[in-house]
């Protein structure tokens, strides 16, 4: 039961609460007061609490200055780290037990530690900083890099599909068995147009008429520049005459006979000029002496329409309308003129006339030959034994073949139906490029002395100059422009 004292106390508290003149004290202590009270209780905290504002602080919780040393763990041996930790943790505990181990046990533990790599090697390696990377160093090359042992791939060069220049060639004889175009080492192009032979200077663009046949029924059937110097030109005519001309003076030096029919093909080997005729014979002329006819090769049964001496001058390749390819020894090109020499190899793999012949400048004893309409193949031969190395069906008549002097490539010209020039990789013989533009079969091709330009002559009476054999550019040398401009068009007549 409540006593009188409790009643009086409650009465006093009630009067105080009803007295609005006094402040009402809350039983809940404010937050700022609690912080002040706690700071007063904790010694040394007054200075810190006085500078702290009531607004939230913008300072980062993590201090900028590290309070401990973090070692470089790049050189750590993480695989063996557990083993090191185990050994280090038990070093103190096992000091007494190690002394009691037997010698055999100690030797076993030492061998085990050496095999596990737990020797004197340290887990943490404290070394100097790595040297700074060179200027222009790209860190991505470390991740995305190629194996240096791998052979670098060659960048594919661009071959223009359009000719650099076009010249008119009216009255060009449309005869598959003739050879009417050649490009000499003096950068002079010779082209036979009917009865007349013209010279075109590739450097200056000048055109010169060298000669013209006298008889109305006679016309030029073959042309070939001498290899060294390029100042002399051999010409074969329909009247079985072989002429030697000086292109600087425009004078004929001599005329040589020896055939009974037209001269379809010519080829030089130093001072020996070999001529192939429709009489199926090959005559070797020594142009230095009066008795020029030194030997005769007999092996074909029909017209000899293709002749080519090897670069070393030891083998002569001949192709005929009898579908035969013959290989002759060079030693037979000089001797008794009455002696008839047989070929070293005679092969009949082609099914049509063999006119296109070209020796590989990159590999010895490799010969390329092309067949006519019924054959349509390019064959690669080993001239040493007469074996076929490869045969490719081109799909059309093969009229001419020339090798790239800078790369292992072969260029061929064709007849119906595309009348195109095809570029082949050697030795895979994969076709890499086709050049079109002629409207009739491309009968002849010739390579410039610099080995970059190819001139093609077709039955459409045009000459087209193609930039096919441009050599690969070297980073240490700047490419120089070739002499002569191929920017404007010109007619030869």
C-alpha cells in the first residue's frame, strides 16, 4: 500500500509537470551530449573531438601512406611455398627431435628436400626494379606476339589489271607459228608488222623504221636481239633469209642462208645464232666468220616454231608443229656443216604444236613449254633427263611463256576464248592473276630489260604493256622510277 510519503512525492511531481514555467527535461540523452560525455571519460581524446565537425567527413578511410612493407612477389616460388612454410614452422619444434634422428633418416630428409627444391632458395626475392622500357615499347606485344622461329610471310603485291600503255600495231600477221616481238637490253622494242620492222625506244618514245622487205610476197617472220649489248638484231624472212642488222646505224651487216623455207624462230647463244624453219631443220650460224653455217640439227618432222637456249648455253630446246619437244647438246652447235646431229632427248607428251618455250632463271635445267589448241597444257621439264615435272591444263591455247626474273612466277599468254595473260606460282603452279583486255589471241610476249614490264602483242593489232613483274620493295632502299613514261598512247604507224 502506498504510504503518505509516496502520495506527497507524486503530488509534488504532478505539480511540477503542470507548471509550464519550468523546462521539461527529457529522459533521453541527445547524441551530441553522449559523444561529449564519452570524450570526457576517454583520456587524451578532447583534442581530437574538438576538431571534428558534425557533418560527415570527406576524408578516405584508407590512409595514403602505407604502414607496412609489401614485398615484390613476382619472383616468388609459389609452388614450393607450402613446403617452405611447413619447414620453417617446425624448425623450432623439431630442433630437439632432429638431434635424435639416425644418420640414415637425416640423409633421407636431405635427399627429399633437395628433390623437392627445398634447398637454400628463398621464397621471397627482394631485387632491384626492372629497367624502364624503351621508347615506343608496346606492352601488348608481350601478350600478342609471334614466334620468332616462324618464317615471316611475304606481303602480297598489287598487280594492276589495266595495262600501263597501249600501242597500235596495224598489219600484225596473225600466225601462231611466227615470232614477231622482242625487247633488247638497250631498252629497244622490235616489232614486225607485215613487210616492215619498227623499233620503239621505251625511254624516249621514239619510233624508227629499221627495214622493209623488197619483194611483195616476202614479209618478216621472226626477230631476236643479241643477248649482250642489244645493238644487233637478227631477222628471219618468209624467203628463208636470215639477216643481221645494226640498230644504231640502221644498216644490214650480213645476210645468211641455209634453209629452204621461211624462218619461224631464232635464238642466240653468244656468237651462235640458231634458226628454225618450216623445212623442219635447225641451222646454227657463227656470225663472226664468212662460212657461217657450222652445224644442222635434224629431229623434227614439221615446222620448228619455237627455239630457246638455256641460260648456261649448254642446251637448246626446240618445239615443232609435229608436237615434239627436242633437247640438243651445245657441243653439237659447232663443227662440220655437213654433219646432221640428233637430239639428246625427244619427247612427245604434248598433243599439239609446241611453240611457247622458256627456261627457268631460278632453277637449273627446268624448262617450261606450252601446247597449242588441241593440248592447252603447260608442262615443266627436267632437261637433264627429259622427265615431266608437272603438267597444268590451262583451258586454252598457250601462245607464249615468260618467267619473272625477280620471283618464282611464270606468265603465259593464251588464245580463245579469254585471250588472257595468266600468272602462275612456281612450283605449285597455282594461278594468282589474270590480265584481260585483248580481243584476240595473244601471240607474243617480251620482258623489259629491267624485268618489270611485259609487252604483249595480239592478233587484235595492239601492243599492251603490263606492270606484272615489279620486284618486292626493300625497306632499306628506295624504289626508283623506271626510265621512260607509259602514260600516253601512241601508234606505231
